[in-house]
């Protein structure tokens, strides 16, 4: 079975974007780039909610470098009830049952599936117990307001610590898995 991994950069106070979708506070440097390269080499699918998809699709097609190559070539799946088309290279659009479609993706052939951003989609995936691993890059900043990555839900999810990596920049990367997956 394929592994579904949430990977997000967040602030100490839990926001993955600031007011007006600001992400200028991300600490991105060579050590983080190397971590991303190392940990995402097993991925072959990205899934997004509509808002994150639109932001990514507006940004990555015109960018250069290995991350842009990765983002533009990899299979992408966007879940939306309102989008009529998803034109970014290698993108499929689904407007049906998220849990059902993601379950099918997980049982299909392929590598890891990553979710970036997409807090509403993440909440749905959490509610249905579909997330196999949480990877959080905690940035050394408190924003005080913004969009929280975890919006709450009906279930408590006990986590087991898998790995911690502290970068010279002060970013601390945490890997957790739901205890039910161990």
C-alpha cells in the first residue's frame, strides 16, 4: 500500500500561511532543500485542495530548477467541487468522494503520496484515518494569525514520534505517524 504523507512548513504557533496567504516567513535554505530532495524521492503523486492547487499551478510552471522540475512532472490530483478544469501538467481533477478516491490511490501502484498545504483536505483525510505520516517543518517564528494547518476535528489522533531533524537555520522537522499505523 502506498503511504500518504502530509508535509508542511508551519510556524511555532501552527500556521501554514500568514494573513493574505503570505508564506514569505518560510526559512528555505540549502539544508532544507537537501532534506526535501532526500525525502521526496519516493513520491510520485501530490494531492491538493482547490486553493493550494491554484496557488501552486500559478507559481511552478514558470519556475526553474530541480524543485520546479519535480513539481511540474509529478502526477497531481486536485479535489474540488468548484473547479471546472485543472490544466497544470499531469493533473487530474476529482469532485467526488475524497475518502473513496484517496483510498483508491493508496491501494494502487506507485510511490508515496504527498499533501502540501490544503488544510481543509487534510482535515477530511484525518477524519477518515487516511494519513500515514505527518512531517512538519517548524519555522522559528510566531505569526499570531494566519491559516492553521490543523483546523480541528471530531477525533483525537495519538501520534508516535518517528524522527526529528534540526537544521542550522532553526527549522525543526518532525515526523510522526498515527499510533494506529504502527
